[in-house]
């Protein structure tokens, strides 16, 4: 039954892919293939020269992808680097900003979750700061930090901190009283209670916060790199747009999706280790 | 002044009432004592404050009035001297059966070696018949097995006083019977001092040396201390054949059905200390009833 289910899903999935790619290929085919019509007025004015900069066909994107992926780490100057290298820059920034956010958000979330007073005291700030688009911080960050790379990391930091902070505080505050009472009757110290009871109890909630954060961070890094320029997958997309190389842009879009999926998948794997069944 | 192991003196607990300046008194003037190695059950209708008394004994709640003195010291907070078995097992779901117990044993004796902690824990888990499932997580155990892990954990830390809050309330009747017998066995081996809340009259007759009966709340108090004069070892299968069984059982049922309610309003003014009357239904003449209570009851 399960195999059957998987098989049916796979058939639908592959059919969908083939149909989509087929329609895309047809829609972008050179007009000669569809049947050469009269040139439109615009095309006459342009001398019929607009074809090369049109949307590329999937076959073109595919051959471009094969070409790029065969040499992912080449570096031929500031505007010509391999896709692997660009992605590595972006992932590196995300990891740096996200890692800093973990170091701040989890201990702070712990304290806020354990203390109803601090929870009430900090809540207004969290509520105000949380909905700010991370890119709105960019000018301020650039002015204060004066370094575009560090500013990008700061923007990642500021956007990934909130979901982790809120989830950690929530997870810690929601630890069952029974479990805390067990710790109390065993006279565990505050620190040991935090590490042996509260942390494992709240870990699944914290991991969920981390998943949300890393997802947002990966969304934001593309936009941030378009602003700060230089390196990274966001810069690469913007650069290829300026080159009107849409095959590269589409290829980069796909790679962004795949890397985002892998980042999420890593945290899903991590959450398996801390998950418990109640 | 007193030689009792556990002495509860004039205990009261009041909760603030929303919309009123007068707090609700759940219970007041609760006085009783427990001897070392004694198994004492407390029975009363819902809302009479049994669980609150237990939480106070555990140090998890504070009384509005009165004291609890254990082994010459006032109980002021939770400690390893008071082990608690809660109604809903309260095992840590991310730890295996064995680690749930070693976790507590390590906290009790931090200087023990790893091997000793393990051996001690396994020993207690085997006493409740769980030697085969040491590595399972609580979610993979049945409700009865989980409660047994809780029992093993509580006995393993060898507290001075073991508190049980309706430990079998969530179990089906058949499982409950099996675990009651296991509890009897482990208690016979350890002679732990136990204070247990129950709603089950038969359970209290099977397990307890003495049953405390509470009147209905609010303003509940401990009215009687009923001696269960049935020889040990007791067995569930033959308990009802004991000559003492029906007198004790009938006395308890009669109290809960009739007098818990009538006594709740009466007799409050006659005896300010509300010392519970000691009763032995098997030998009714041993403790003649006091005049004050005869008049009101």
C-alpha cells in the first residue's frame, strides 16, 4: 500500500514536471518552430533582433546548469565566479549571522521564558522589533559598521533572532510543572534543572524556532547581497540580470531553492535527535 | 515534646477568591501524625484539600497556617527527604526507563559511581517487574508500566517520607490490582513511610495501616483516624476473608457516604484543635468516642 502510494505520487510528480517543462519549452520556442508569422511593428522597429534576450527555454537553462555545475568553484575575477563559490559566500554569511543569533537568542529566550517578569518587560520590544523588515536595518548597519560584508551578517543576525527568541521563551515557559516538580523534589540546582530538564523539554520548540529562522535568513541573504554587492548568490542574480543573462538567473533561482531546502533538511535531521513522544 | 516521626500541626490553607475579600478556606485545623514505617492513606471527597495537604508535605505548597515537622525539622520546601509519586507518572519522556530512575538516583547520591547508580536503579526496577524494558522510552510503555517506573524511581531514592497522590487513579481496575500488590511487596521489603491519597476504599484497606478520613470542603478537616486492624502480609485475593475486612470497609464507606457531609458543618466549634478521633472498627471498644463528637455526629 505504501509502495503503491509512493509510486502514484512519483507518477504525478514526474508528469507535472514533464508537462511544465514542455509548456515552458513550447512557449519559449523560436517563432520559426511555432510557425513564422508577420513581424510585429515593434519587432520591425527593432529589426527582428529581440530573440536572444528573451526567456530562455528549459533546454538552454539545463545546458547552462550542466556547464556551471561542472566547474562550480572557478574564480575569474570579481564578476565571474563559479556558482558553488557564490553559494558558499552566501551560506557562510547566513551561518555567521545565524550562529550569532543562536548564541544570543537561546540564552536570552531561556531567561525570558523562566521569568514571567522579564517576559512582560521585554515583550513590547520584541513585538516592535520583530515585524521590522531586516533590510530596513541595512542603511543604519552600513553607516555604523562601515563594512558591507559585516552589515549583511548583521542583517541576517537581526532577522533570525526573533523566531528563535520567541520559540525558546515559549518552549521554556511551557515546560510541564510536573517535570519541574520532579526536579524540585530532587533538589536539583537551577543550572542542572535548566540543562537536564528544561532544555530537553523545550528542545523541539527551540529547534522549530531555528528552522523558521534559518528559512528567513536564507530569504533575506539574497536581498541583502543584491544591496551590498560583491559576492554571494544574491549579487550573482543581480549581476546576471544586469547582463540580461536570464538562463543564469533561472539557474541561480533553482540553486537558491535547493540550498534553502538543504538548510531546512539539516535542521529537520537535528530535530529528530531532540524529539520525544509524550 | 513529641516523638512522632511526622507531625502535622494545625495546618490550614486558604486561597484568595476572585471577587471577594474573604479567602476560601479549603481546610483548617488539620492535626495528625505519622510514625516511621507507617503506611497511611487519606480519603475524602473531591475538593477537601487532600492534594493540597500532600503538596504541603512535599514542600511544593505552603500552608496558610500551621506547621509540618518531620524528624524534628520543619518542612519548608521540597527536598530529597520527601519523594513524590504524582497521579500522572511525570516521567521525563526523553529519557529511557532506566535513565528516568538513574537521573533521580544520581541527584540523591551525587558521589556514587556510575556502576553503582545503575545497579541500584536496576534493582528497584526489577522489584516492580520492569527488568526487561530498561531501554524503552515512557511512550513505549503501557500506562501501568509507566506508573511502575514512577514507583521504582520514588522508592529508589529512599526518601524519609514517600508521598503518593492517587498513583493508580488513571489506571484500569485490573492493572491497578496488579500494581497494588507490587507496591505491597516493595513496601514490605523497604518499610518506607508512606502517605497516600486515594479515592478507593478497597485500596486503602489493602494497603494502609491507618486511614485518615476527611470531611467535605470547604473548611474540611481530618475527622477520624481509622486503624486497619488486618494482619499482614495481606493479599488481594484473600483480603475479604479476613475477619477485620468488612468492619473496616463498612466504617469507611459509611463515613464517606453519610458523615463526611454532616460532620463538615458540625463539631467545628466544639473542639478548636480538631484532633481526629481514633477508631478501630475491628475492636470498637478500644477507643471510646469522645462525648463532643457523639453529640454532633
